[in-house]
C-alpha cells in the first residue's frame, strides 16, 4: 500500500514538472537574453509575459532568480518571441500595486 501512494506522488510531481516545462518551452512565452553577472556569458531564459500600452511585462518569479540578478548590470535586454522580438530598455517594478495588476494580467492570459 505504501509503495502505491509513493508512486502516485512521484507520477503527480513528474506530471506537474512536465506540464510546467512544456508551458515554458512552447506556449506563449518569450526568451530573454541577459549576460551572466559572472563571466559575461549569454543566458537564455524562457518566461511568461503580457503586453499593456506597448510595454512588455515579464514574470520574474523572485528577485533571486539568476537572470533577474543579471539585470543589475544591464541597461537593455534582448527579447524574442510573439511579436516582441528586439532589444529593449527595461525597468524593474517592485511596487505592490504594479505587482497586483501584472499578476491579474498574467492570470487572464495564462489562466493561473
């Protein structure tokens, strides 16, 4: 009985990971190119996005994400995908009203 429960949990977790990976690789995402803080090598990150008033808003997850840390020494990032391809100037928004509005737009677009 214990083995069945463990296998169920393992298969559930594997399914969730596969779904997240598929969503990030193929469904409504952009690829962000930054330069790694150490070494200056290119880093390519798939992330969710929304557009409002000709501005692209990206899902950063949390400030400790390596690609978000890369932004501290950059003025522009390269974005590729769904009609937003190009080099863009950016700013970081960490204000609660901005965060709430952006999360609502993400929820409307992606359903989460």
